[in-house]
């Protein structure tokens, strides 16, 4: 007999009966049943003790539920990592330029041989806001006679120092100043009478003494006009290095 459905075999609990031959036994005959798909699912639900994995549809059909799909996480909104890094880099560069270092260009040859015309260098703008100016520092300052212009010179004497120049040799507090940054070919034989520097005044000179316009011409420079310390030449490549 063929019917639509699923055929299964049901075994009844065996009932052992004695026969004429001791030690032998024979089970009861097996019953065969034809069950529809829905009946089979109900029986399986009873056997397993749960119906939680069987879905009954209004039409009487049954199906096993599919695993619930986990939605893909939404992509976090916001700028790309490279854009974020670029913004951070720009902000750091702006902070350094505005508050710490500033690139400047040298115009002229009064600081030869240390600095050449058109050299590019960084100046430290905060050095003298938190620290002191020292003899030998190379500084950038506003030209005393025209604050729209900036000069770069070397600090020769500090406030309170006695300074005089005798045929090119500089004396500070009666001691001849050693100046290895002034080669003999750049020296001159000028002389200046002794002066005492007032408070907040600095005597500045160029390393190329024979052509430099400096404190010998326009006098000591007030500290308020000194706004940066030359620290590093970054261009051209052959000149790259620390300013000494």
C-alpha cells in the first residue's frame, strides 16, 4: 500500500513467551503504520519533550526555523583615519609655528660664515619668555630704528657689562672676548670707547665685522625688541645644522 506520508516502524515492548524448547523465545509481531508529516512531527515533539523547535503554520505545514541572522554592525560614522591624522598634524604644526618655532629667511651676509644669504632657519620664540639671554646667542630682533624690519645678530654683552672695542678686539669687563666665530678675514680694526650697558639693554654684533650694521652703529638693543633665538638651519641642505 502506498500513501503520501512517512513510514516508520514502531516496536511494541517485547513479551517473551515460553515454548517447548527451554531457553528460546519469540517476540510479538511488529506493527507498521503510515503517518502523515504533521503526525510525525507531533510524535517527535512528544518524544523530545519540547515543541519549541517546531513551527506550526496556519496551513498545517511545518518547518524547522532558520537561525536568526545577526545584522552586520553599522559602519561607524566620522572622518577617515587618514583625515583625522592630517587634521591633528596641521594643528600640531600650527601650534609649533605660532607659539614655539618660526621659520625665517636670512637676508644679507653680516652673519657669515655661520649664516649665509637666503639661508632658512627656525627661531625659538619662547626661549626668552621663559629663559635668559646669554652671551654668544644668535638672536632675531626688531630693528630699533624701524620696527617693521628684523635683524639677526650675536649677543656680545649683557646689561650691566662694561664693553669697549680696541682695534677690532672686544673687551667685556676688561677681559678680551674670545670669538672663534669671527674668522680673521671678516675682522676689522674699528675701535669704540667703553660704555656700561643700561638695564634691559644688550650689545649685539654681526660675525662679519667689516660689513655688519649692529650696536656699534644703532646702539644697545632693548630686551623687548628681541623676540627669538636662532636654533637650526634647515635649508639649503649643505648648511643644515644647529646655529652656534
